[in-house]
């Protein structure tokens, strides 16, 4: 199966089981993650930030939010995860933004536009009624469809559509922003996610 996660709100993909979508993804292995990234983002680190998350759960959140793997997509997912953790405060954000902007290896660094998208993801994570999604044992939901799992966690198609429109306005020149909205403009309105 070959598809982009950005299209995962279409009816065909929203009705796939989480395990089927996950098994089709290509991503980093735990051993590929640089030390500075591991230090702030991994739950087994001695100094993790709020929103710390296993690589598997991180990938599932990518799937639920319909985000691919560009730096802009990563920024949204990481912002969402930190925003969804009630213990995140301004100091955590300051540290994380300094690391992700200036200390992370180049392929993991965020530019100014990515930081805007991080903030958008953070705001969305804060707004969801279910908190600490990063701590959920997603293994128990492998046989759920994307649509039903999104519904369970309150991730709504209309909210994601609005966020993608906002993101395109924030970062209009980005190819990621353009791809985020193009498929939504043609998606059927009956999709429930």
C-alpha cells in the first residue's frame, strides 16, 4: 500500500484499520534518532519534555492527524503532543524551541515557519478534551479504523480542515501547506473522522 498520510481523511483511507496503515509506513528506527532528539522527546530519557512519546505512539499520532514526515508535519505533531500534555509550561516550550531550532541535527531542526506550525499544533493539542494522548497504549486499538479512533479521541475532520486552512495562511509558500489543503477541498463532506 502506498499513500500519503495527508490523504488519510479520505473515505477509503479513513476506513482502514490502524494496524494496516501503520504497517505500510516507512519511518525511523529507534536507533536512528539522534541523542539530542532522544534526550528531549523519549520517555526513557533522564530529561524528557512534557509530551515525551515512544516512536510507535508518535507514528500513530501522525496517522491520526493525517500528517506526513516533512519538518512542517513534524512540527505540528510535536506541538500537538506537547500541547496535549497539561504539564507543559512556558519554560518547557522555551527549551524545546531552542533545541529544535538551534541544537538538533539539521534534518530535525525547525525553521521559523515550522515554529508557527508547532504553535498551531500546540494550540490544537491544548483544545482537545482528552489529554495526554501520547501516553495511550495504542496497541489495544490496532483493529480500530482511523475514523473510529479519531472519533474516540475527539479528532474531527472539520477541525483538521480548519487547521490546515490556517496553516496555509500562516505558511502560504510551503509545499507542505499546499498539499495539506488540496485534498481536503475535494474530500466528501460526509467523512466523519
